[in-house]
C-alpha cells in the first residue's frame, strides 16, 4: 500500500483518501489540523529557543561583570600584600629573604592584570554590538521618515534586523 493515503480506519476499511502533504491523514480525518498544530508547536519552540538565547546572553553578561569585579578586588589585595612585604624590608638582607614571596606576588599581579585586560576587551566587544543595535534602530527611524512606500520600508526594516541577528 502506498504511504500517501489516509491511515484513518472506517469500520474495517482504511480511508484510503490522499493525505494532506506532511500529515498521515486526509482532509476529512484531520490532516489539516495535524499540520496546523505542528506549525503552532514549531512556532512556540522557536520563541522558547529565542528567549533562552537572550537569557543566556544576559546571564553571560552578568557573569563576566562579576568575574571582572572579583579580579579587580583580587588585584587590590595582591597590591596591598606586596606593599606590606616591601615595607617590612628595611634592610637588603630582608629583601633577599623575601625575594621568593615578592616574586610570587609580582607574578600574581601580572596574571591578574592580564586577566582584567582580556575581560575588558571581550566586554567592549559586547558593547560594540549594542552600539550597532542602536545605530540600526536609528537608521530604521530615518528610513521610516524619508521613504513613503510602506512596502519598501518594511523590506528595509526586515533586512536591517537580519543583519543585526547575525551572530558574528
Ligand atoms: Zn481519511
């Protein structure tokens, strides 16, 4: 039996009507409804995924910010420790005996500064995207004001939004 006939059974006999493409049933047995409900679910799924992506981006922003803050705190502590050690070394012999500790602290300061620079750089890149979003919104305003054909305006808006939606 061909696959593109309705699976619904009437009495003992299968319906046998041609199916609505994309469903297992004919028009009389709910083929359209099956497709409609699937489309509805796909649309819902799409919105859920989009929402989750936005949420992830926002959480990532928070995390980055708090990581940066903790690194800045760390740097302040390391600097204080280093100052403390150095101020204790009034004699060259003391400086010598503290050298491993000083070297360790200097290395930690260096690493922390490096981390902070990296984080600030990636956060600036995020900020750039926000600036682009604002620019595109301003361009859409100009287009809406200057072009009288609503069809053309809609097309331009959609294309600009597509550009913004691109990941990289
Ligand atoms: Zn049928």
